[in-house]
C-alpha cells in the first residue's frame, strides 16, 4: 500500500513538472512577443521624438538668426569708420548665408509631419511665411549692395512679420512633438499594462506552481530524510544489539575455547601419564643400566683406592665415567619428567627428527622386549617446525602406542613399526607412523578421531582425539590410511616455522 502511494505521488510530481515546463515556455513566448511589440510599436515613435527635437531647434534658431541679421544691418549702418562697417558687413553676409541654409533645410524637413492636419497646417504656415522671408532676404541683399536706408527699413518691417509667422511654425512643431509624446505615453502605458498582466500571469501560472512544486518536493525530501533517519536509528540500534550479542558470543567462545584447552591439557596430561605407566618397565630397565654401571664403577674405585699405591689416573678415568653415566641417567629422568608434568604451552622452533629420536628412546626397550622391530626413516635437511615439542611428542607417543597395541593384538610373526619423516608438498614436515598389524575396517576409518571411540575394550578413546586437537592447533592436519591385514599408516603434517609464524601473526592482527 505504501509503495503504491509513493508511486502515485511520484507520478503526480512528474505530471506537475511537465505542466510547469509547458507554462514556462508559454511565459517565455509571451515575453518574446512583448519585446517584439515594443520594437514595432514603441521604438518608431521614440525615434520620431529624436527627430522632432532637432526640427524644433532649427525653427527656433531661424527666429534668432533673423534677429541677428537685423542687428547686423543696424550695426553696419551705424558704424563710425570703414573697418567697423566692413566687419559688420561680413557678419551680415555670414548670418544671411546661415539663415538661408537653415530655411531651406527646414522646408525640406516639412513632410516629416505625422498627421495630414498638421502637415496641411504646416504647409500653409510656410506659404504665409515665404513672402516675408523673400522680402527680408531681398532687403538684406539690397542693404549689402547699396547700403541705403530704404533697404534697412524694409528689413525691419519684413522681420516683424516674419517672426510672427515663424512663431506659428514653431508652435506647429511643438504641438506635433507633444502629440508624439502623448501617443508614446499611451503606448507605453499599454505596454506596461500588458507587461504587468504578463507578470501576473507568469506569477499565477508559472512561479506559484513552481513554488508549490518545490515546496512539495522539499516536504517530501524532509519526510524522506526523517524516514531515513528513523531507519538509520533503528538499524543502528539493531547493529548495536547485534554487536552486543556478537561480543557476548565471542566472549563465550573464548571461554569455551579456554575450557576446551584446559580439558585437552588435562586429558593430554592423563594420556602422557598413562603412556609413561605403560612404559614403566622399559624405563626402569633403561634407568637400571646407568645406575648399575655407576655402582660397578664406584666399587672399582673403592678397590683401587684400598691398594697401597692406588692408580689415581685410572680412578680419575672411572670417576669421569661415573659422572657421564650419572648425567645420562639424569637426562632420562628429566625427559620423563618433562613429558609427564603439566605445563603452559610453549611455542618454539623444534627439530622434527630429534623429537622422533627421543620418542624412539622411550619405546626402545618395550619394542625389543615384545619382539617387535622399530625402524626409523628420517629425511635429512628438514625444515624446523614451530610448536610445543612436548605436545608434538605426545602425538607421536599416542600413534606409536596404538601401533604397538595393534601389533600385539595381531600376533604377526614379523611385527614392524616404521616412523618416517619427510618434507610435504607445502614446504612443511610430514610424520608417518606405519604398522603391519590387522588394520582398521573401512567403515570405522571416519570414527577413529572421534572422542571416546576405541577399537580396544580397555581404551579410553581419547588418544587420537587429543592428537587431532594438538595437530590442528599447530595449523597441521592428521589423517589415517589402512589396508586391513596389510598395514595402517597415521600421517600428520606440520607447517614450517616461518609459515606458522605468518599464520599466527595474521590471526593476532
């Protein structure tokens, strides 16, 4: 429902925009017509006013020039000397020439009258003026030629009549100019009225709808903004709640992982203790050898020292053997203690082959006592791995213990276990523990790493599960391959120390 309302509102805005666009172009057309009307109707009278003013000025100037001609004639007659008379004569000649030229120009401009009535009146006025113009011009010419008083008297008489008729012509021009001004004023008011009407129409049909449209759009934008802010607020609250839930889940997961690590370490400790218990007889024999040698060496030293002349050099050599044997026994005890004691996980570079050799020492006597063969196939120049050496040894002990138990249950005539190391395809190290026991049925291969699953009635089913947890914690992988009745191989890989460093650094970041 809300979507349909939004669509209808959007269509209404689009229709209003189309109508507004049409009205806008119509308003532009009206303005263009007003401009054309101004050019056609207003501009010609305006230009005519520009021509009326010079015409009136010329007519008024004719009156002034006629007066200056009379004044120059009087001045010439009243001159006291020849130089002044010549100067006044030249002035009269000059004024007469200008006056004549202005009169001719004024007559040529006569047809510029705008109405027939004024044109007829103007022609009549010029016809009445012409005789007195001719009389003044003839009197001035006679005065210049004969320098007599009769010419001056005629000039004064004609000039009086000329001025009265010239005033009539100036009045005609002034009335005509005023008529032009009045007509232009009416046209101007008409254009102004049309302009105001056009502006009112533009305001009513263009500006007001545009303002209303903009107002609706602003209101819709404000409503959209409020809705968007509300959605953002709700989404922000939801994200904050999700972040809170995620933080709680992360904390719970960290606690679960911590509990899992503690449980794994506990089970690992139990498994290591159990393994040492199962190897107790072998370890006792391994410790009895250096202890027995120490006793024999000590007894020999006592016998040598009891003689009248003891061979101190031989005694010193025997004591050195006692010291070396004691250190060997201490190393065995320390190795067993380190394997059994619970401790914090310590990651460091480890030598894969050294770990295998130490594990082989744990089982050497038991394997020999059980009539089995333990073979080592260790590759040279292996890269070091990064991890906890005790945990990696525990994986090897678990796999080797399972192999020995499987061989004991199979009762083969040539029970053999092979521990091999080799580089893997990714630059890490691969450990293989292979036995030729009875094998694992194919339908159980997918369960051997599950907790509490065991093929032995007395087994806890935790050794392989712990081994997988340890290997995966070291960014490795463990798997099993078995051919029942032929062989079983447990294979796990560990990355090289550089690759593991990079992975742990990326995880910490």
